[in-house]
C-alpha cells in the first residue's frame, strides 16, 4: 500500500483546487501536484463532509455536531479571507508592475 500524503499537503491541494480559476480543471491541478485526479476528488469530498460535520465518505468520523456549525463558519471565514488576500496580492502586483514601466 502506498504511503499516504501528509495532511497539510492534502489540505493545501484541496485549497488550491477550490480556489482555482475558471477553465482550470481538477486534472490539471492534480497533475501539477503529482497526485491522481481521483485522489484529489476524494480529498475534496472529505473536506466538504468535514465542513458539514458529516462522517467522511469512505469511513472516518467528522467533528462532533456541537462543534460542526462553529467549525464550518470559521472555515468559511478563513476561505473568504484567503480569497480577499489573493485579490489584494494580485492588485498590488499589478500596481507595482505598472510603477516600473518607463514613462511615455
């Protein structure tokens, strides 16, 4: 049996897959990270089940019901903040690249 990927790696790949731009497929992201597309799909399903507080597909237990609503809300907030951070980072990069252009 192959050695499982570290949890942090799986979480990073899932985060990238969820925040992908239109036109980018899961297969492309899986290839970029060197994982099988089916594995990535399974990781995404497990992450979504954990956020809803349901048992993970294929076994395992999710968080307790009392914690699940709070945890799901916190994850939504984190995802929103990460998206806002990405927008600001790209805007800053665009602004700085314009500042380095020679004046016309």
